[in-house]
């Protein structure tokens, strides 16, 4: 059954109310596919629960617009409903912010823009909210890179209808200490591994993160301890302790540069990398990006959190985030998107894409 795209608010409600927790996107993917197949100027294909629709109008440039279909688990916040909060209308419900509001805007424009300024690839993908190995956008990029190629990309993640360029990279490391177990009544017979983590924390406290300019945006970096673990019982001197550290770094930094910085800072300690994802340059010097900023009528700001724009950056495609909803409400039980954000994003994208 195809979705009715005539009314953006009703479309968003309908999409929210098709439950699509990660790995359960098939019902929503079915309806998105059937809706796109009604537009005869789109070449639509299905890959698992990722749906891709492309124009092939021989324009000089191609842009990619992407959004994920899945949500985190429902928490008594479906069905979605339209409410009046103070002076504005909002849609309250799981996925309204992250990111079915953006999906609704994409779907409406995909079936209405039959003569866009640029060729467009619309990507509606699955499994963004779970482990990276299942991410539909990543799987398509690996197996069919030609389907995600383009000169510029927009990811419709929530940004409060403002443009957020690129994204910071992120790395998590475990910095460990070792000691010697002993009874806590006779601590002089052991070495306390937890006490040794004080030096790790002192180095963190003394570290001054940078703010790095990349393509005209100022990316603020951060380096923080996020977990501390150690010990096996309250009467045993611990022989092992670990501090988990998260470094959010500017998209201009390479993997080798990041690893060198951390190895130098924590010289003398055992370090284990548990997660690493490079950032994404916004490419705001590209004509497509400048055109996009002008069309949306906003001023670009940096994206500090990591998003799938980094997947485009890895393919050499500059990308920005632009979508309805306050990102701080993503995954919250009171998740809600202002109706005004939906219309602002529709207007911005339409202005950019229309001939």
C-alpha cells in the first residue's frame, strides 16, 4: 500500500505509526517502495530493507539525499499524535525526530520533483540505530558504490531545520593499569591498579582540546574519561583497572594523527582501541554546498556528533546534515518534532532542488 504524500503532517504521522524498530523495517520499506514506484521518472530498487530511487535526467551533477527508516525501541510513545504545545503544533511519538520527520520530507519531495535542477538519488536505509556492520547505507556503499555516488550529499538527520556541516570523528580507547592482588587488610603486600589510574586522569585534566577550522567551520574537540572499571571485591586490592576514554576530533584529522596523539599522551600505559570512526568534511567550498546554504536561508554550523555523513566523506562526497527536529530529543520518551520544522525543511530542500 502506497503512502499518501499530499499532506506533510499526515504523512509524517503515518510514517511514525508504521513501527520500524531496527531490523523490523520491512513494512515501512514496503510502503516507501510502493510510493516511490508511482513516480515514473524514478528508477527504484530494493536491497534488503533499503530503498533507493534515482532520477536519470542527464543533469551535469548528482546529489544524494538520505535518511534511515529505523528507530530505537518504542517506549509507550506510539501511536504518534498531533499536539499543541504553547504556540506551536508538534508531532509526538517514537521516530518523529530521529528521523521519520526527515523521511517524510524526503518522500514527499521525491514523488513531486519530476524535473529537478540536479539528478537526485534518494536513499531510505535500514539499521542505522544498531551496530555499524548492519547499517544499510554502509552495506550499499560497499556492495553497490555506484548507487550512492554523487557530487554532494544531504543526510536528513535532525538539526532543528538548520544546516550542520560534516561531523567530528570519534575514537574510544581503553587505557589500562596493572597491579598485584592482596587482601585489603594487608595492602602493602600488593599494588593498587585503581590508584595508578590517577596518572591517567591527571593527564586528561591537563589536556587542552583544540578548536579546529575545517572548510570554514570551527569544530570543537573533546577528550573525556567515560568509564572506569576495576576490582573484583571490596576486600581485595585490585590488580587491574581500565579507564575508557572518548576523543571527539575534527574531521580534518587522519587515523594516524589521532592514534599518534593518544599514544603520546598516554605514553607508558597499555592502550587498546575499541572503536574508531573518522569524521566528515563539510565541503562548504563546493558550489553545491554554497548553493544549498543559500537555498535553505541558514548559516552552516559544525556537527559535533558523528553521523552517517562520514560514510559519504569516506567515498569522497562532501555532506551536510539538515532535517527537522531537535537532536537533543532523539531517542527520548517525549520525542516530538515541531510541524514548523517539517515545512521549513521541505521549503529549503525544494528551493535547492527546483529548477
